[in-house]
C-alpha cells in the first residue's frame, strides 16, 4: 500500500511525523528517502516530540545515531549519510538497536544495505513547489496497518 500527502511548512511536517509515530504504535523500522534538505530530520523531530521528548532533537549526521528513551517508546534516529562502508555499522552494534520493541528511523538507508532489516515503512520526501510531497509505502503487515491508520486519520491528499 502506498499513500501520498502534500505537506506545507515545517510545523505541518513535524505534526505529520508525530502522526506516523502514533500510526506505528511507536515501534518498527522506517526508511527515510529524499535529497539533502528535503525534511527527513524535521519529520523525525516531530515524531520524537510526538512521543513526548521535550528536549532538542538534533540530526545524527556526525554521531550516526541519536537514541531517545521515552516512557512507552525507545526511538533510535540514524543518519547514515557519512557512512563509508556498511561494515562500520557492525562496530556500532547495529543489530542491538533492532531487538526489542523500538522505533528505528533511518535516513540514507541505502548506505547500510545488507546489514539493515527490511523496513515496515519507507517514506520518500520530495520538494514540490513551496511544500513537500510525501510518499508512504508499506513493506510489512505492521507497515500496512500503520498506512491504513494514517489514511483513516488523515484522509487522502
């Protein structure tokens, strides 16, 4: 199942991020695709804040992963843009992040090909006029249920 929405503005992108987290019931694997500056980190910021995090939500560009341990949710935000070799993920203990009941948000997932689990959702963000076109595609039963919840809560674009 693929759903598409047009989002205009940073606040709307953050609200949509919170909606995605809720639709996923705060667990699963999400791949984020889009050019630099498309809004991937903004979407993640909204999702993390939607889970109850009141502090700063920064891009993990240099740290590769930012963990957020919240009441009712463990969220890990990955940015693999600077990764030179997928094997570097083994040194991070990448597999440990995907065990348990966590939500993993992965920017630039193609950089970790072969070591990352399949996504529940893939979100593609593209600039369109003054806003962003988001395509949300499900890859699992959990992702399909999340897509359906998003569709029911938000309607069509």
